[in-house]
């Protein structure tokens, strides 16, 4: 039993967490919107994994996972992955949007000033 993969996923969340506060990503502050964004991804990929495992298309090493298996033979790490990685993506996307919006506002105001004085 190993927790390495879960630790990596926790690290992903920790690395992107500051984006919520410093860049005002507002992902965690809108929980309903977050759940609505995650639900389709989690459901589709969970079912996909369960079907692939049942058909023998792929498997997960018990030595590389915790051994905690969910219905359909899906390791808990896979479910956590389906939640964590989209959250990290949303945090990054929203942070980039915030930076671009700030840059656009400052760029417009400086170009306007230049036009008035030029």
C-alpha cells in the first residue's frame, strides 16, 4: 500500500491553492459552480475506467495504489484524480483570466493616456 499518488495529487492542490487568494480565481468560493463543472467529468471518466477495468483493457497495480477499491474496481486514486486535476485546471484558467483582465484594463488606460498627450 502506497500513498505516493495521493500525495502528488495533494501537492497539485497545494501548488494551485494560492491562485484562489492571490489571483482571485474564485473557484472554491463558488461551490455550486465547481460541482456543476466537475460532475460530468467525474461521472464520464469514472464509468469509462470501470468499463475498461471490467473488459480487461487496463488495470492498476496494487503495489502502486492504496488498495482502496471503489465500485467497478476503480481505485480511489482515480476518483481523486478526476476531481483534483480539473480543479487545478480551473484555478489556473481563472487566474490567467484575471491576469489578462487586469492587463487589459491597465493597457487600455495607458494607451488612452498616450493618445491624449500625443
